């Protein structure tokens, strides 16, 4: 049996004053990140921040789709979508 994993729909807001999970917009999670949207820095910080919030290793969180868009799909290894929602509890 393989480990659980899921795809999480996100709306990312770069250049925010701080990193924070804002809340759910329908099925998508709105997340603000401090890093600018330059050279993938916002995506890196987004993945780091989500991994920390979900108490997962950094390698467990990757951008699967939408690398240069605000609407993204993030792949999360080790958790189901229900577990992600519970851990973020927003």
C-alpha cells in the first residue's frame, strides 16, 4: 500500500507582509507569502511554509501545476486532503 498523498488547490499571494494561511475560497486555500514572485522564490517559500504548517519534511510539498500563476496545485505527500484541512484548521 502506498503512502497517502493529495493535490491541494491554492491561491498564492506573493509580496505579503508575512507568510500566513488566510482561509478557504471554496476548494482552494488562500496563502500569503512574503517572498516576491521572482525566479521561483515565492514558490520555494510557499512550499517551505506549507511543509512547516503541516509538520512535514520540505520534500513532501511541491508545486505540481501553476508554477508562474497565482492559482496553483500543490502536491502533498504523506497526508490526505482531509488531514491537510484538519492540520491547517482555518
